[in-house]
C-alpha cells in the first residue's frame, strides 16, 4: 500500500505548476536567455506552414513565462517549452 501511495504522490507532483517550473529551470530556462518560437499553422488549402520567431525571456511567473519578441511581450506556458504542446513550441537558442 505504501508503494502505491508513493506512486500516486509522484504522479500528482508531475502535474503541478511547481514541477513544471523546476523542470524548465533544469533545462536552462531563466530570465535573459534567448529563445526561438516555432508556430505551426494550417492554411485553407490544408498546407502546413512553419513560422519561426526569436526573442528573449524577460520574466518567470508561477504558470507562465514572458518573452519579448520583436518589441512585443508575449506569454507562454511552461508546457510549450517542455514540448508537450502542439501548434507552438519554445526552444532555447544556443
């Protein structure tokens, strides 16, 4: 029974905002880092378009992080950095 409760606790911990922030920090996300934003779009004809923009991280918040992209502030979820979202992905620029 203890093993089962421990497994449930670890699984529940993975779903928290705190875990997402820690995982993003472990992968190198912090204020001042340059990022690349890839957005996938499907146009009316069914063709896929990939749009790539770049910017830098300005602030980290409990549920989101803020980037300045082309003079505009834009918010992203940590899931978009960790790669578990479809449509938009944020990656660190080396």
